C-alpha cells in the first residue's frame, strides 16, 4: 500500500495533510512457536505485507480512526460509536478507554494509546487513517502490525524517545490487557525490529536479538506461505488455555518459566509431572521447540540452510501432537508439500487455522503449490492462497 495513497486518503477524510506516514510489517515465524510467553527463543522475519498509517496529533483527548480496508478491519467498525466522526471514522475519547470494552479492530490502536497513557506518556489524541495488505486471521500477525505502526507514529510525533523493544513491550501490553489476548512478545518485536534479508533470533526473556542472514533465493530455495483461509483469533479461549497450561507446568516444576527446563533434563521433568498428561504434552513441546530454534540458528549460521527443513517438520509434529493446535487444512498442507518434494513444512503462528510455511527448492515450488491446491480441492476445502515469503524491513517512517 503506497504512502502517497494513504496520505491522500487521510487528506480526503480529515480535510488536511497528515504529519507523517509510517508502516509496520506482518511476519512469518520460521521456527519457535508458543515459546515466547514461556521466556523462550523464536526466529521470525518480516513480510513485505504492511499496515500503513497516516497520522496527525490532536490536543483534545480525541482519537479518530479509519481503515481503508473495506473487507476485514473496516467491516467491523460499524459496531463502534461513530457519532460526530469525520467521513465514517470511529471517534473515541482517550479518557473513556477501558480494557476489554471493544471487540472491534479499533481495540488494537486504541489499546496502544491506553498503554502509553498508563505508562505516563503524554499522548493527547490523533487522527489516523490506515490501510493494510497483511492478511487478517492468517497467522501472519496483522494485529501486531497495526499496533506497532501506531506506536511508532506516536513515538515520533510526540517525541517520546522510546526504543524499538520498549514499543514492542507497550504493544504487547495493549494486546494482553486492553484487547484481552494473552499473546507473547514475538509478534510486536518482529514488526518493530526485523531487518531486510534476515531472520530475527530473539530471546524473549531479555529481548536480546541477533539478525541471522536468510537469503534463500541466493541458495536456490524458496519459502512459501500457504494461507489456509481458516481464520483464527488469539483472544479465543483455546490459546489462553495453552498458556495457562504452560504456566501450570512451570509452577509444578518449580521454575520461573518453561525456558528454564533444560533440554537434556526433559525426561526427568516429564517424570516429575506424573499423571498431568495434558501439562506434560505442553511442556514437551515448549522445551523441544526451544531446542529446535537453537538448532536452526546453528544450521543457518554454518551455511547448512537446507538442513533446517527436517527441523521445521519436527516442529509441526510437535504442534500437532503435543500442543494440539493444528487442524485438517494445516496438516494437509504439510503432508502434501512433503509428498511433493518439499524440504520441510510446518504450521506457523498461533494455530487453530491460519498459515503453513513450506521450504522448497526453487525448481519444485510451482509443483508443490499445485499439489497443495489439488489436495484442497479434493478435500472440499476452500482454495488456499500461496505466496513467497521474502524477509523484509521492519517498522519505519515513510514520509
């Protein structure tokens, strides 16, 4: 979505030019699923798909929000109060923002304002016009892109002086407390901190980061994202149950977080959990997934990129069998892609729908895509959407 187009849309809507235009990307998580809220390791990278925001400050405590996306975010705006707003924009008062009071898309940017004000930052309102190419409900972190683009704009306009990791923390708080979705820190950090041509190796405990070169095209490979078009929502109860189960496991094992259970001590830890079978499965996934992230980083840094394929596939089996958050469509993508010659494949994102990723030789990508499409048609599923994922830049000011 071009900056000028969003800038022009803002001017038509609010009758003046915006003070600036910013963007923040969606993300794909290469490996490290449901480890972030367990203080573990993740390795996402940013997508070229972005949410773009044209923004100007206000001084009257009013927030006006508008989305150019007629299918998706903007469709839900009609349920919100639009009285007195310009051109159909949603108008909110900052002093009336209450956590978990908004079930529309507007909760995400409003939550950022709430989190900033709760932290003592002097934000006094804004006019915002948004447009996004990040698919919603596809496990590609459209919500974090929306939060981070607003946070970065406010940080610049109000000269708050916050670092990228601090913006990510505030956005996570907005989603956890204001929206009511118990997500970890990965998505917001990826949107804020990823760099072009790299995957981000992130320790979610202390937010230390390492940019890992990830140029598949140079090595004759592609990473495909297959959007199953089965939508999900992190605020739904199943995600929260998994997080609560992980916290129970950590408490039973006497550790601060499952990150603290060593991989070589996993069997002993599982034995200590006794007949807590559901908790045992969750613990096994998190500990082995952290180990898979470390293996993938080592392989990429040693130049053995193709060898991460089986690591991805192992991750899918763990998410399917231990964490139990896959589904028929995601499993079909993985199984079909592997049968068609993929180097590795797994679901990505929070689960219960969304997308899968497929690592393939460039020469095999088209055949794998067609095989997956044929398998979906034969199963009677909605046709998937497949595109190549290329590591892109993180959040930035455009104008």
